[in-house]
C-alpha cells in the first residue's frame, strides 16, 4: 500500500554535506512530446505491446531532463533528428516497478526541427509515425505512453503558445 511506498522512498534519501537538509532520491524519466510544424505528434510503435508511444527513457546520473530528452530522441528516432525543447507540460509519478520508488516522469514538449526519422537500437522493430491530436484521441490508436490524451492537448497548446529562440540557453547553469 501507500505506507510501503513511503517507506521505500524514505530509504532513498541523501543528505547535504553539512547535514542541514535531506532530499528524496528516486528514479526519473523523460517523455518527449515532439510536435512537427503542422501540429502532429511523433509516435513509435511498440510491436511487443501492440501500442504506440512517445520518445521516453530514464535520466542518467548527472543528466538534466532537457539533455535526457535530446539523448533519448537521438537513441530512439535517429541521431540526425533535431528538436527544440520548449517546456515541461506535466510531471507525475509513475509506479514502474514494485522494487523501486515510483518514477518521477517529466513530460517535455519539443518542436521537431528536421532530420531523418530512423528508429534506433532502443526501438528495434518499431515504426515511426506522425499523428494528429484527433488520431491520438481516437480509441483505435492505442497509446501506451502517455496514457493521458489530455496531456497531448496540453502539449499542443504549449507548443503553439511558446517558442524559445534556438540560440537562447534554457539551462545556463549546466556546465557542458
């Protein structure tokens, strides 16, 4: 139950060097809601599950969500694919596996900037396709991740409302 989840979360904590604060430590993942210039979403098929999903994957140690989005995009849909990260559409906890605390999932919106879509090693046997919001909302399109069609609507709203100049640094404090 929830008590067990809380106990597992308490086991995954770190303390600051001076001992003043404790921070919860738990796995994190990014979902890439990639939208093209005509407001279609990039989805990958999951032949093993008979469903479609967005670009997704776990953050690596020391990696920012933005950098994870860029890396996962390259790994899953091709190293030549260019995206412009725009905004975080939503964050939520996902109960991935009972042996670890729920994953912090960060749904990031990005604008497709070009490049050949070629499913990579992480998505062997997958197909890639562009889907409209109406197609995603249709029950015949089985969307595995995210399971929330309203999240796609929010992503589309953010994509059309905000843009960041390509030369603008979104995370200037990160040393690359």
